[in-house]
C-alpha cells in the first residue's frame, strides 16, 4: 500500500496531539465508520511517538504557546508557517 506523508510543524503536531487526547479522555469519537476511529488512533500513536513535550512539567504552558503560534501564523503574524 502506498503511504501518504502529511507534514506538520512541531506546534501543529502538538495541537493535534492534544485534540486527539481530549477526544480519548471524553470518549467522544466523531466518526461515521469504525475505520475512521482506527485512523484517528493511528495518527495519535504516531504523534505520541514523535513528540516528547507531553512528558514535560510545563506541558500546558508549551501547549498554550503552540496554540498561539499556530493562530498567529494563520493570521499572517509570522511565527510558524503552516
């Protein structure tokens, strides 16, 4: 099977990881088919394997900063390109 590469910067990856983690915590999976849930958790696992910030004591501060940089980049204020 051919692979598809999705490129995310560190901030985008962290924000996506957190969102998927919240879905896991609340047990809400917005899917129409079980295969979609499988894909969500595959991505979540890959992000978890490639990030280490979730284990840092200042995780929430780093997450908040990443969220702001993502929004700033989207608004054209510089920061991390998306």
